C-alpha cells in the first residue's frame, strides 16, 4: 500500500468526507477494514495538527490492531487515494466530472449518487442528502429549545376531540424518536396524544460538544425536566425504554410524582449484574473506541440487529446511520453518552426508588421474550409483586427495541395500563 498523500486542511476535509462515503458505499459493504482505514486517516488528519502525512505504515498498524488483512488495507487505500485526488482536480464542462490532476482525463468526481451530491472541485463536498424516510420524519416534527439546545420533537394527537391522555416516549440508546413512529401512530388512532423526541446528541436534535454539554445522567435528567416544562406538560404517562431512556424515566417518575400519572418500563437495565451490550462496551476501549463511535454501521446495524430476533430493513437503518454520516459530532456525542453511563449506580438507584415505600406511581414492567441485551430482573419482580401499583406483561417475540419489533404490542400494553 503506497503512502497516503500529505494532508492540508482541504485534504483533511476530503478525508472525512471519504470516510462518510465508505460507510454506505456498496463497494465497502463487506469490508469493515475499509471503514476502519478511512476513519484512521480522517481522524488522524483532523485531530493531530502536527501530523503532516498519514503513511501506509500508520494505516496498516491501525488495521492490524483490528485483525484486518493487508488485502483490505490495499483495497481501501486505493479507493481513498482516488477520492483524495479531488483536491487537485480542475473543473470541466461535464456536470459532475473533473479533470484528474496532471492529466487530461475526465472522470466522475464521486460515485454512489443516490446519497451524495457532487463535491466542489475547490471547496469540498456540498453535503449529504437525507434519506426519504429521514426527510419525511423531520417534516412531522419540530424543534423545541431547552437550555439553549434544540430538541427534535414529534407531538401528535387524535384527529378529533381532546386526547384521552398524554404519553411521553423516552428512547434508549442508540435509538431516537423514529423508533416510536408506529407506536405514535397507533396511540393517536386510539385517541391519545403521543410525544417522541431525540435526546441531545442523537437523531435530529442538536449535537453539542461534550465540552459544553456533559452527557451525564444528571444532564440528561435536567434536560428532560426542561423539555417537559417547554412543552407545557402537566400529567403524562411516561414510557421509559432501554439504556438511558429507561433509567432516566424511572428517576424522573420518582422525582415528579405529580407530573407522571403512569410509568411503563420497557427493557431498562434493572439487574444488579447487567452489563453494557457489546456495541457499547467496544466504544469504551482506548483509542479504538473512538473509531467505533464514528462507524454508522456499528451504531445502527450492529445495535439493532444484535439486540433482538429480527433484522431491520435497509431503509430504516439508513435513518439511524444518517446522523453519523453527516457529522462526526454525532459520534462524539454517542461516545460521551456511553462513557458517562453510570450503569452500576443508576441500576442501584432505580431499584431503590422502585422498592421504596414512598413510590406509588402505577407502573407496568414489560418483559420482552427476545431481548438479547438484557435478562429479566427476576429478583426485583419478586420483590414488587403484590404491590397494588405494580404489574408486568410479556411482549412475546419482541427484542430489546420492542417499539421497532412489535409496535402493536407496545401500544396495546401502554393503553392497558
């Protein structure tokens, strides 16, 4: 593999754009090595101001650390060099084409036109087109400002008459409001007001730097309190799902019994021995964890397809990949959120709140039979059984993201509480 060209600021921008492209380009579909290689080049160029070049040796070392073959490195390096040569191309009369540096040969300035607009020969990439499903979902929502940051919120209700109740849906990592799209529709058809949102750093919400937004559990809880105030919600049924959403919802319900009429807990980490799922564990590893946090296929495909019995459709996966393809800010936000998960203490805190004598909020614990990330908290269930405000239900066939697997069963369980 030949040496990669020296990086100036323009080349660094192209390296980052190349990485974003390789994550979705069909030529890389079976080569995670290519994604690791392009990430190595992009991040080294962007984060180390004193780095004048990225050599084949540095890339090879990175690849070998991930047990990648030299053949994959060669393959990736060749494609990357082709794209990096955009920096030296000249404009020509053919739309979407340029003249290769040092030649008179016209060639396409990019491939895979379904997702990417052609780059400007002198200024970089014009941007990434949103997938049709992302665009449609964005049109259904609005931006709500909370403590200076914009949260994406989808707030819908019945077509006629006042809503029977207001239901606030808290997504778990790495999902966002899109995961509740069918649940929202079903709840509205049944006469309820349903509200989904994206946590800061995820989906279509702002993605502040970890230097300005902590992404700690306390920051998430403060943000949730601010969102409830901004939306003017007085009494809600809270649906708390997964990592982050589950533990945050339980703690919010315990702290605000006057605001939470009912609580539905869906696949929240409540066992004392629970651990982070493998996709999240890998993000906590030194150096290489940052690379994993910038990999759309790891944060989307691996997360959703490893957490239950079903494979998500390509169109839906593209919605979850989109934020990580558009900006590295999404990956850094996800990395900060995972690293700041105080899982052991959060689990202990939630268990103590649920078993305390002061807790009286009607609560439904949903048990999903095909959740591959979390096991049922049998000891906690045994402790809570018999308390008049506590009940359980089994969502047979649903995985960790039950709202994606069986939205009909999720909506029915919420309505029954």
